C-alpha cells in the first residue's frame, strides 16, 4: 500500500519523533513516551547492536527484530510503549503487546525481556518501507478484531474561529509582478476570455469580502484563466508552477456557483450529499485545501468538511452530520465514508483532483476509478471535472482523458513541469557517505533560515533529524509512518519556528504551503524530475525568492542528470559543467519531456504542427494586460 494511503486503522506504528531534542543519540537511545523525550540507555545495554533490556516495571512495550544489513547497529533499539492497561494498573506487568513483523529476515518477536534488534524503528518491508513501533497517546486504543491493531482515536484540535487567524496570510514577494509576464497557453474549443481583476470574476459580496480579507489584490495567471473556465462549466486540466495560486483558481468559482444557486448544508440527513468533492493525495495537503475553502466560505451558507486517515472516524462522521456542501478528502477515507453510507454522490456537480498527476499514477488510479464508478456518482458528461498540478507527464494526460469530457480545456501557465525561476538552484557533487557532513556545513552557514530537508526513506528522515538535534539544530520530521497527531505537531513546530528545520520524505513535497521557507535541501535526490520540481517548490512561492541545494551522487543520480540540465536551462540558471558533462555522457532516460518552445509539455491533443486534432482553436497570450499593474497581491 502506498505510504500516503489512508485507512481506518493505523497501518503501522511510528517512533514518536515530534520535536527531536539535542540529547538524542543514535546508538542505544530510545523514545520515552511518558516523559516525551529521548533517553540514553546504560552503556551495558546500548553496546549491544541496538538491543535493549526491558528492566522497567512501569511500561509495557513491544518490539521486534529489524531488517538485516544496514539497519543493524544504527538503530535506537526498542521503542517503549507509553500506555498503561488494566493489568499494569493492578501490578501485573505482563507485556501484552507483540512486536510487528520485520522485513526480510525479520520475525514476530514477543515484547518483554529483549527488545527489537536492528535498524531505527525495527524492520522494513519493500523498498526501505519501515514498520515502526507503535507510540500511543494518553488513552489506551481499542483493538480491532481482525488485525489486533489499535483503532485510531485521535481527534485533532478544532481550527481557530478567530477571524484574524482564519484570514492570516503572508506577504507576496518582490517578484510577484513578474507573473504578469508569464506566457499562458489555453488549448481546446472556445475557451472563455481571461479576467484581469477579481471584480471581473463576478463574485458575490461575501466572496469579494473574504478574498479581500485574504490579501488578494490581483489574480495570478492560473486564476485569470482558470476562474472563467470553471465558471463557464468546462472541464479543465491545468498545469502551473508551484505556489502560483491553483487552489483559489478552483475554489472561488465553485463557491460562487454554489452560493448563487442557494446551496445550504443540511444537518437533517444521516447521508450527506455534497455538491463538490475535492481529492488530494496527502493528509496535509487536503487539510490545507479545506482551510482555504473554510476561509473563502466564511460567513456564508456553504459548509466545507474534511475527511482523512489517521483521525477518529467517529469524529469525522459527527462533523459530516452537521452538513456538507464541499467535501475535501484523501482517497482511502473518502471511499470509506461512501462505503459506510455517510456520503452520497447523487448531487455531485464538481469533482476536483488536486496534484492530479499523483492521483492518477499507479498508486491512486484504482481508487479514483472506484470513486467515479461508485453508485450515484454522475457520469463525466453530467459533472464538471477539474484537474490541477504543477506537473502533467504525457502518460498521465492520456489517463486523465478517461475522467474528462472530450472537449476539456488544457491550461498551461509558464514552463509546465518546470521549476519556478524565483528559486535559486544549486548542485553539490558529493558521495553518499559525505552527505551528512555537507548538510551540517550548509546549515551552519545559513543560520536560522527555515529549511526543509528531503530524504528518500522514512528511516533516514528520523535518523537525520536526530543527528541534526545532536548538532544543536532544533529539528522535527514528517513521513508516512508517523501518527497523524505527530505529523500535525511537527508541521506546527516548523511553522511556528520552534523547529526551523523539517526533515521530510515525499509526503511533504506535495502542495504544502508553509510561509517563509527559505531553503530546500535535497539530501537525497528523487527518482524522477517531477518530484524534484514539487520538492523545490516549497520555497520561492507567491513571488518570494528561495534557494534549493541538491546533493548529487554520481553513482545514484546519473540518470537524472539530463533532466536536471533541462530544468536549470529553462529556469535560466547556471548549469555546472560537471553536471552538463554527466548529462550528455550517459545513456539513461531523461525522465523529462524535451522542451517545446515556451512550454515543457503541451496538450497531447495537439497535432505535429501544434494544432488540435479535433479543433485548431489554441490561444496563447501574455498575462500582462491588467488594470491593476500598480497593485500588490499580499
């Protein structure tokens, strides 16, 4: 199962690394759930390849044997369980939990006298997909009958009702006005004309007021073209660089139409019938979209609701029962709610796939087909389908056509699939085992800059976070094996500045909008160029400048070299001579579509000469004609 997939029960545990502390070690340390910090075990225990003894009569724990090879000797040993059950309260300290099965060479191991042996967090499955020890919360979790796994009981804190918090925003950067010079390509039959100001969007007074409170003064290119396309009822496949305002481009026209039609959420039905469903691949992104929808719908009759995994299902069902017009969800939890009969689909008018390339790849395509094939879901001819992403590879475009009407419009803003030119991209040629020292040197030179560090595996995320804490860099981490409350706390600590360094796997690369991220570090470069674009897009957002530093390992990243040269060239950035040499000396796949004029990818329906097969109506126009050139979008 994909690491981003959501489901009713916890698929795996996690080592509770919420805010790593500087006393954390890498050999023989463990996380104390009751004290909320790392503890260092005695020398006798910690000297034994990560093994640890359960000498304490105050905790029950479970542990397991870890994966073989590199996992051994680097681990934290066993992970303690912070819960107390009835037996413990009565003085019976029998360990009632068993360890989960490790990966290759691992086995179930009864917790108790001997802790798990091996790498950080225990065993792994598949390609470095770890199984971490379960760190519970304050109350014992119920056990499911079929899997003996703890039922998810986490209830997130309610979002702030304070108007100032709801409409908080960060300032646009000095390069925001350069958006007006970006080339825009709209292909398809009879596209509606672009708007130049929000006044031309014909928003109702409530929406206008909320847009103004949000600091929006003039629309970005994707908003100038996307809003009228959605308002005209057309299906849309939209590609625009990260941080360019795609979320507002679909939320504003959807909310406007619902308000114009007098839609009002009803709390009198056990099955809620939303008019709009928005799907995104990660919990963090879908919650972010929900908060944007909640902001724009503030003070209106439209009620957005969000559902995603890692949170108590009962809590989300109760929230749904209060009424729902716009339902935001991750695929697994959304299908679960539909299967339970809590969500009906007969009234769906809008289906939005955000980060649509990820939603239609090998991991999520079956779920998307299940969703559109669910009983009651209107056919694609009877609903409006909208797809947004920063990258749209050609194979995904072919697949997306199955979900869209044949006359859908294709909107390309700027260099589709390209990196934002506001991000200064730097590459450092370094071997695998020299990366750690290179990272420390880099962070020492940047001071307290808010930094995201991307790594390839979950195990590596926690390991690097602890190393940085030892070096006095307050750090937290986020990845798919962490409990939802831990993921939310990690993001909260990063946003607040309590932990200015966040180590993340790809779960943090998609769509997250965190203010003032000044530096992105690719400790491990991803396997494909699209993921690289999403990663460095966490900085340089909304006209602000940013910096991305990537560690290039010649032995591991040679197949990506040609793609990186293309990205740098199209963003008008310097290409290191050694990278250019690597790009044209290798014979591996480029992983990136060759550039075509001003766009890295174009509508596949276009013929060899650029015309559409079914229609030659293609408009390309600069987004520079605006009546609000002297205004700032804040």
